[in-house]
C-alpha cells in the first residue's frame, strides 16, 4: 500500500511517501533560494519521493526564524524558485512550497526588535514577550500569505503548505494558550482559525480555486498533561474541530504534527530506537482522520517499514511523512521497494541540523 499511487489536491503522486518540510540552512542571507536547494530537491525527486515539501519560506522580512532560511516575500525570488521547480519536474517529482511567519518565535534583530503574535504572552523558552498585533497588521499578514501563495504558483510549485504548527504565527492564532484575543481573531475555535481560512480564501481568489493548498497542523502544543500551561493549550478534541473548519475552507490535505518550543522536545525527538517510540502523533491523526474526508499525512519519528504499512492499513493516515531519514538516506524509498531495508538507518541524533547546510553528521560504525 505504501507504493500505491494516490491523488491529493488533484496531484497524482507515485507513492505514499512525503518529504516533510525541513530547514535546510541553504538560502542566502536575504532568503534567496540557491543552487544547493535545487540539488537537494532534485535528488529527492530522483529517488522517487512522492511529494517534496520545501523548508519553511517566510512571507515577510520580519517573519524569519532561522539563519539562511528561504523567503518568498519578494518577486525577485521567482526566477530562482522557477529553476528549482523545473529541476524537480524534469525528474517527474511533485514539490510544494511551505510558507510561514515566525510569530513569537521570529528572529529578533535591530530592524525587528520585538516579535509579533496574536497576544502578548511571554515565551518562556526564548524569554521574549511578543507584541500583540493590531487588526491592520493581521490584514497585512493575510495579504502577505496570499501574495506568497500566488508567487509559489507563478514559480511553478505544485501547491503550497501553510505552516500552522510548531509555535509559528499561524499556530499562535490557533492555540488558546498563545491567542487570548477577544475580537474576531480570538476566543472561539472559529475565530482563532479565521486567519487561516481568510488566507485560504485569498490564495484561491488570486492563484485559482484549483491551486492546491495544504496545511501542517499542530494537533497539540505538547505541554505535559496536568501542567498549568496544558490546561490553556491546544490539544484534542479542539484540533479535530480546527481540522474540520480547514477542510470546509478548502484545505485539501493535512499534515499532522505537534509541539511548540516552550513544551520541550516534542516536535523533533531524539533516540527513536524502538518501534514503540515511532509515530508519536498517531493518536491525533486517528481522531482527525475519523472526522474529515481529505487525505492525512502523518509525521513524527516514523522509521520502520512494517509500521508505515500498519499506519496506512489501520486508518491513521493516507501518507507517511519523514524528514531526518531522507537526510541520512535520500535513496531510502528505493531501498524499501527493493526489500533491502526494514528500517531507516537514521538514529535520530539530530546532528543533521547543520548551519552549513543539512547533512547527516552521524558517524556510523
């Protein structure tokens, strides 16, 4: 089943494998995509990854969260991105651009000294207290996401993925922990989701109703159960209601993830050395899959081939998403298809997040 083709958002994919978005540290300082990114994505396409989701690309200059992160806030990026999509398409690959604003986790600089967020809730991980956004700033942000979606289409991408996870700005709005507003952008689940549904509406109007829009969704903020923060935070069953709203708005596939920086090592766990530790967001994907009709993509420490098959067969997800295993073994899918491996080689050491460019830095025996 993992090698069965599938259609998501009108895209025909050759298998059920997705390369989950990963910060590559390969753009120029101003966010311009580079030849190295083109080589990386072309290699993934050559190795038969069904769908490639790029590293997160920021939609406004103040929305950057990492060094050498790619951007999509200017038309000058169109030609470099077009060269990348052409390389992927020549290898019969499909590629989606992930778009984001860092929100309360954005990089602080002289030009942008205070991060923005739906509410002024201190980030205990960074020590920063963001500034609450005005109505005008929210509308400006929506326009920036819409423009980014339109640029992605013009540059030849097969769709966009809205990054609504991991404590970045859109997930800040979705979570009651980071969104304490009492206006139309806060309070109820519908109000907290409004910024995303408005972005979807805008992209469809500008890029066309058939242009695929996916979302990476935080199913949980990830705080320890019973803690004071957990009582305020996003978790089930609210994440199911959000998924239903996004489906109705026109999101055509959801990638289920979780965790924000304050909650600790939730999103990217280390030492995944047993099958039991894999697929750590599967309980959420199961709940959401039972409530929506659009394809679900599951990410989170998936390593074992038998588990991949089980997740699809038992209705946890429709596609399997991985990041670190493809850094370690770009040809992993070909190995699985040939029956050469039963488990990805990746040991989840996290040494691959290299500021000189992602690569496997683990020294295997």
